[in-house]
């Protein structure tokens, strides 16, 4: 049990560090943040940072999938549903004083380009878009409409995170938020 706890702490620490600094973090940074012994690196992640980053991508994928599904169950209105997803990311960013971006973005921009890591990140974005689209289909949108809206939302959130971090302002989120009803209306009319 203790070993699993150390591994979980390392994955969580890796997630935060990748979101803060990108792939340039070291495994020593990870064990320091996780308050784990140095030997944990080789015991839990014998293939090093790449293995940790793959595990972070898988963790984020699972969490996003669960969060979107849970939010879709609670919120029937499609605009309010999409707004809640946007607000979740805005709040995460502002609560961290603009330090926590998206760990996937940190991996993509500065990652090592291994096939396994590339696939894990691609899967994370694909699942995120897919689960939003599935929820929107349940709210009356056609498959094409739901996929378009989901793609716009994921792309918009990622853009908001980058620009908000750079400007240390939630203005990009506020601007995107104001466009959500227009996007939903335009896509449903198409």
C-alpha cells in the first residue's frame, strides 16, 4: 500500500510540475515535490521521466473523462454545461496563481517525442473531445454538431490557458465565455 501511495504522489507531483514547467522537469524535482525517497524513481519509474509523463497523461485522461461525464449528468442546458467545463479550467488556473497550465500542453511543447508519450497525449485530447461530444449528443445535438462544439471547446480552453498564463489575466476566459452561447447557436443552426 505504501508503495502505491508513493507512486500516486509521484504521478500527482509530475502532473503539477509538467503543468507548471513543461517536460523540462527532472525526476529529482518530482521526488522532492512528492516527498518521496530517491530510490522511488528507479523502483516506480525505471524508464524515467517518459514513463512518468505517460502515466500523467493517462491519469489526466481518466479524470477529465469522469469530470465531463459527471458534469453532463448534473447540467442539462448545453451552454451551461460547456460554461462549467470552461470555468473548471479557469478556476484551476487562477487558484494556482496562473502556475498550473495543462500538463498535456507542457508535454507537447517540450516533450521527448517518444511514440508512447505522443500516443498518450493524443489519446488524452481525443478522449476529452469525445466525452464532451457524447454529452452534447445526449443534449440533442447531431454527431457532427457535437463533435464540432467539443473540438471548439477543447481548443478554446487550451488557448485560454496559454494566453491567460502569459497575461496573468482571466480576460481570455471571460471573452471565450461570452462567445459560448453564440457558438452553440451557430453550430445548432448549421
